């Protein structure tokens, strides 16, 4: 697994945990704010948002991402 893919997987798991604990509001903060919160690039944020949208955790409404359902650990990576 590449270093960038490993980073994405780790941050996806962290975001899922933060969402499950209610630490991330809906709609989600901006991509820039998420990048700053997790100390990652906006490109990585876009990959994470895309993954969570494909899993059905997030829905895109206009430019915002809203939490569609509470995430579970099956949405992340082991």
C-alpha cells in the first residue's frame, strides 16, 4: 500500500470515529477547514469525502456535504 493511500485510510477511520462521536457537525465544515483540522491536503479531503459519499455516509447538497447516516466501522479500513 502506498504512503498516500495509507494516510487516506487512517484519516478516513479518524473522520468516521469523529462523526460517530458527534465531533463533526452536519453540514460538514469546508474542505479547507477539514484539511486544517486533520493536517492534510485538500486533495486528500476530496478523496475522503468521495469515499464516504460512495459508502452512503455523506450526501452532497449543493456545495455542502451532510451526514446521511451514522457511520460504522465497516465504512472504514482495518
